[in-house]
C-alpha cells in the first residue's frame, strides 16, 4: 500500500470532522439559469470535494468574485 495520496486526493479541512482529512477533489460543469434554451450557454465550473472519512460533499462555484 502506497503512502502517497492518489492524484485526485488532497488533505484539507473538513467542516464536518472539524480536522484535516483526505478529500477526493474534482471539477464539474453545472448548468445554471432557468431559461429554457439558454442552459447550454450557462455552464459554470464547480470544485467538488468529498471527505474520505465522513463522505461529506461540498460544492464551491469557482468563478465567483
């Protein structure tokens, strides 16, 4: 068993565990907007993290200023 984490796992603070744990991280494009016909042009990137200890999932919109 390797001591190094997988390429998609990072150590960061878990809001549920209240400590630093390993998280699976991925980027996902989500469609936004309620107008039919425009959702194809309203995709936004989100950073999705899942705690490897408690399976808490968090989603953060990437381009909010």
